[in-house]
């Protein structure tokens, strides 16, 4: 049987926790972009793997869009990046 009570509130203010989560997510997106750039540095030079390079570029572009969104969120909320 489910309880009708709301879940207990987590201790402490929410803003520091939100800032922490934004920094972690931003760092993850930054890292993903750098990983794809590194992979493309190799696959862009292998003519027989051009298909992989194209896929990597598409994935990098997606991660770059996520990174831009987190850049905006950090600036709006005045959160320092990691």
C-alpha cells in the first residue's frame, strides 16, 4: 500500500546542491566534446573510415549543443564551472 505522505525533505539548502549538479553535468558535456574531438583527430585522417568520422562529428555536434546549454545555465545562475 502506498503512503499518502510526501517524501521527506532532503537536508540543507537546495541551491548549493543544484550548483553542484550543474557543474558536474557541465564537466561531463565538456569531457564528451573533447573525447569526440580526439577520436576525430584520428578517424579524420583514415580515408577508409570516413563513415566513422562523420558519425563522430554528428555525436560531437550533439554534445556541443548540450555543452552550450549548460554554459548558458551556469551563466544564468551565476555558477562557476568546474
